[in-house]
C-alpha cells in the first residue's frame, strides 16, 4: 500500500483535490465508484464530496463515501434496532434510576452524524453539577475509549478512565462510581446485543471483517481522528487499497476533547509521500500574516507555506464591543465557549437583530413558537385564523395556567379534540374563537400579556416583524453565532472573534490551533473583539497578533 499525506491550510482546497483525484481514477478506468472509499469527520462533508463525484440518492447508500462511523455501521451489517439510540438511552436511565444525557447516543441509522454526540461528550465530561454525574461518567467512558489504540487499553478503561482523560478532568472523580456505572451500562447493552457509536469502532478493531475490494481510500480531515479512529483507519485502509490518501491540516487539529491530537497525524509524514497545497482561495495577505504569527507559536507542526489570494483584501482590527448596526453584511460571531455564544445571542435579542445561534438559545429555530406567536398576533388584531393556525395557537397556550390567585383555565374543555377533527383550512372567526377560550384568556391576550403562553421571545419576534423580517421565511440571517469549533471548515464574509478564553485553556499549546481556526474563517474583515462576556473568566484573553 502506498501512503500519501496531503497537507493544506484554510481555503487551500484539500477536499477538492481528493475529489479531483477520485474523478480522474474513475475516468481513466483505474477504479469504479464501488472501489473507492472516502471517509470524513462529518456527514455533510461526506455528502458534499460524494455529490461532487456524481454520487447521490440511493447510490449513496450502496457506495463508500461516508463518515468513519457510517463505514463501520455498514461493514458490521448493523440494524437500527441494535443501536443505542436516544430512546434507548432514556430506557437505560429508567433502569438505573439516574438521568443520563440521551444526546450521548446516536440515531439508529447508518447515515447518522456523530458531530452532535461529540459535542455532548465535550459538554457532559466537564459538568460539575451533581445531577449530571451519570452523564459525566458515561461521557468520560466514551472519551476514554476514543483515546485507546489497543484492545488491552479498551478493557482497562472499563475500570478507570484513560490516563489522557485524567489529565483533562476538571473535577474529582470517584473511581468506584465510574467502574460501577460503566459495568451497569455494558451489562445493559449486552442483554439486547446493543452497540453504541464507540462499540462500532471497537468491534471493527476486535473482530474479523470482510472488507470490500477497495483500490483507493481517501481520509479527509485526518487531523480530527482520535487514536481509536486511527486504529480503525489503519485496519480498513492500510492493507487492502493500493493507495491511501490522508488529507488534513495539523494547525487545525482542535478536537482534543474527543481524543484527537495533531501529533497523531504528524506521525505519518515520515512514511508517506508528502504533498502540500499552498494556494488559499479564501483570504489575502493580511490574514496569512495573522495566521502565520499564530502558528509560529507552535513547537511541533508541518511547515506549510500559504500563498494569499491576490484578489482578496482583508481588514484586520481590534475593537472593544460589537454593534450590529455598524457592521453590515454576512458575518460570523465566534466565541470560544457555548456560554459566550448564549450571551451574544441574548445581546442580539436585546438589540432586535435577526441571527442564528448554533450553540445555545436560538429563537428563530423555534418554528412551533413562531407559528404560535403569529397565530396569537392575528387573534389580538381580531382577524380570523385557519385550522392550522388555531392548532399552532393551541400548542403554545396551555389548558391551565397558574396565576397569583390560583390555577385558571384558558382553553375550554374538549376544544383541542374538536379542532383536530376539522379541515386545517377551515376559517375560525373571532366570534367562533370566543367559544373556545375562557374570559381569562381573552383578558390576557388582548392586553398583550404573553405570560399565558409558552412563547419565550414574543417581544423579539414583534421587533423583527416591524423591521420587515419574515419569521416564516427561509432567508438566512446575516449574523451566525457559533463557537470556534463550530465554525471549523466554514467561511463567512466577515468574522468577529472574541478573544475571551477560559484561563486554563491558555496553558495548552492547542489553544494556538483554536485561535488559528477562528482567525482564518473570514473572506474579508477580521475583528478581534476584546469584550467581557463571562465575568468569572477574570479577563483571560488570547493574545491575537493584531495591531
């Protein structure tokens, strides 16, 4: 097997290069589509690459352009009823009488995405809340397994966390509690022969699996692989294929919370044919200089030259607060932590700005609440509503509400059943509606007392409507709020990057890589925002090389 490592910085087109190679192999008759294997960290990345090769629809399920997890799922011929799904995880919680976060489970479909599960591991492993201890233990167990590369290690982490996990722990852990809960979890799975997402990787490593006749394999975003995933990649793609391509960027290895390390990817360069992609198509010389100043702080890395796009002009500036009215255009608002994203979201709500928050409260994602708000607004204006709109209203108005003088009824008895049997297009006039709701409802709603509803942000929705924003439209807001980790692999016209950071993060060299990812998302302007959002972080800031 010939091994090729492909190194490429932000916007240098490593995925496009892999796709181009795959197309050429097919066109030259060196391999057909079934003889190519492509794995990516995220499902959308795998879908996108497959589409560029001309794979879509049902063809996708029969071919090997997938996430690594999905590849294992198919090789093991797993059925959905044998997967630890969120529903199954709730069953486990009931069995042990403790609550385990069902986000630590994956949907029972071979195309399920692990990205949200990985984020749940990151969240739960750090929780110090006593009620979250079971979730924390299961998250630590899954992380410990991802850090294993050998079968003996997988056995030992059933009794205590992996040594590498101990180093990341933020609170004390009772080892006996850990071992007891892990034993209960493994016993519960074994009764019905269930597999969780890490089991699928482990099963590939520990069992004999008939591999397809792959001739070429492509591993994208290789820097994000954990030790266990690397062991699986070696077993699947280092023996059967004629040639395997490992593509990635060690400078962007920021998934240490799931066990990945830049050093793992770097370890393959000495035994491979090395290819560098140097030309970025994302940004100009100013961002190249900022990025280089950050990566120069790393002690170990692949030395990569990035050539700027001469057609791109960047503006780099440090500011001390963010006013959305001042800065126009599509923009990322990036924070190091989910808490910071939530604070930014609250600020945008206060300012009445449309936004989309991927890490925390996200009012525009609440389609049921928005539909209920719009229906309630029509009732307030005295307009008729359709059966569909009335159904939306009834979903946000409970039958009873507790008030200062006790529990009061808002919806008359039997109304919900009566409405559900009608044509959804049937018009309900104000007169008809008065027969459905009690005087307490009408007194509250006509005075715009939204507290009787379960709509959390009615005033925000009202402000957006006055600005002409279509609450039911599909237009993407200019403002996207996410974490630096959430922005990885993406780009935006302008980026606002908060330099606030958890103090302990500054002790790790990995923080330079996180900073590098954040600073290289922009196509245009980069603003480093030195604003305090989380007081208890004691003004800890990453020293971005700006100004």
